[in-house]
């Protein structure tokens, strides 16, 4: 191999060994720089004869060209490799779906509450809301609940600060206190008419909302929902309760052949009292009796606490559990799912 071939081979090898563009430029300087091997050879031509200049010059030019080509190739290869690493480092999957703002929706129990309100409003009821921190008076006493009733124990009721020892504050254990609150307000508006012996418009109201008890398992949560109903007038009977509640259940479950059963029961604030059970005729729960509400004719003591004369005013009340209605409607078997806040569960109701 002549000297020039060896030079070109050496250049190729050192270019190949250059791992970075900076290494490569250093290697280039050794061959093509001001004091590089090729440059030195070119300078050496001056001392040669014209004929030798021609042949040697041409050979050196060929070698220079070969070295420049090798340099260009290596530059390109290093640039390609750098781009490749950069692309890998900044890997971008253009097939991924874009980031969107998640679409929210109403909680299943809220959907039920809206449904309950719409159905009762269509039957001439209004909707009332009241405080979740209640006084012992509205929650128990005004509702004819005896001083020693077990529901009043710390075991069942969350007592909160405020109020006095005799009249403590608590988290309402049911929505029934809204019977008193709403009726008292209603009666206040018609006090003058009532005192003059005139009659007042009927009280027809539902009161949905959160309620609290010291209780927690698959079917009980310390916070749950109730919806109270109250209908008071001069001529309201248990028959009206049956008609209204039957119509409500059939509309709510979209099931015309749904059957209701009023099973005798006891509540301090109603007399007589009944537990309301429903029975589906079709579907997975067909034939089973399912309890959905408590109800009854409003107790005379409660009517009195509303500011009305129980000899003249009579009516009925009911209290149902919207959580349970939601479980039945959607086939949910664990109440806690409603309150865990798991979006995978909740998004199914969007
Ligand atoms: N407040 C009762 C409870 O929490 C439910 C209830 C029963 C409400 C009978 C009523 C009623 O209005 O008449 O268990």
C-alpha cells in the first residue's frame, strides 16, 4: 500500500473512531487542518519538478477528496445518530387520544332526588329544604318522641356542640323535623285567617336531604338521604296517602303493575303507622317484598306542635330512603359505593 493509501485508510479509521462531532473535528484537523498531513504534502509539492508536481498533485488531490468524503459521511452518520437519540428521548405517541376535560354528571342519588321532586311536584307538592344541624326539639320533642326513646341515645345520634344540656344540637337523624319547620311557617302565614275561623290552603310538601346516624355497614352509612312527605288539610285521609304513594312508586320505577303493601308499624309521630313495602311483578326482584318507606296519619300531638287544631286538621306523612330507591332502580348492592367517590362507579350514571 503506498503512503497516500495508508493516509486515507488512517483518516477513515480515526473518523470512524470519533464518537462525537468534536472528536471528529479534531481528527479532521490532523489531516486537513493548517498543519494537517494533506496540507503538509501539498506544501511539499513546491520542491518538486513540474512533471512530478502534476502526478503527485493529482494523487494527493485524490487522497484529499477521499478523506473529505469520509469526513462528510462520518459527519452525517454522527448527526443522524444524534437525531435518533433525541427522537427516542422525546418519544411522542401521536396516536394517543388528546387530553380532554372529563365530563361530569349528577350523582346517582341526586338523580333520584330530582326524580322524586319532579313526581311529587306533578302531584301538587312543593319542595322544602332545612338544616342538617337540628335542635333536639325539632328532631325529637316536637315529633312526639318520648324523653327516653332509644333513638335519642348517643348510641344512635350524633350530638354536636351548641345548644344547652336540656336542648342539645344534633345532626338530624331523619327529615321528619321538616314537617314541623315547614308547617309552622305555613301556619304563621295563615294565622289571622285561622283565628277568624277561616280555613288555610293545604300543606303539601316534600323535604329531601341528608340525614345522619351512628351506623355503618353494607346497607347503612353514617350519612344517608331521606325524603319526607307531609300532606295536611281538613279532609285528608289514609286513602289519599295510598293513592299518592302508589302513584309515586309506579312512576318512579316505571312499572304500572307494581304492588304496594301497608304493613302496620309504630312511629311516635304517626298513629296509625305503616311500613310501606313494594313488590315488582317482573325482573330480577319479582315477588320479593321490599321496604321503601315509613308512613302514617300525623299524630294529634304533632299537629298541635305545628300550631294547628287536631280536631280540625288531619293528614299523613311519610319518610323514604332515596339511597335505597337508587339501589333498587339501578341494581346496586352496596350502599357504600354511593359515598366512596370512585369515579369508575359514578361515571356509569352519566
Ligand atoms: N322518620 C322515620 C325514620 O327515619 C321515617 C318516617 C316514618 C317518616 C313514618 C314519616 C312517617 O313521616 O310518617 O325512620
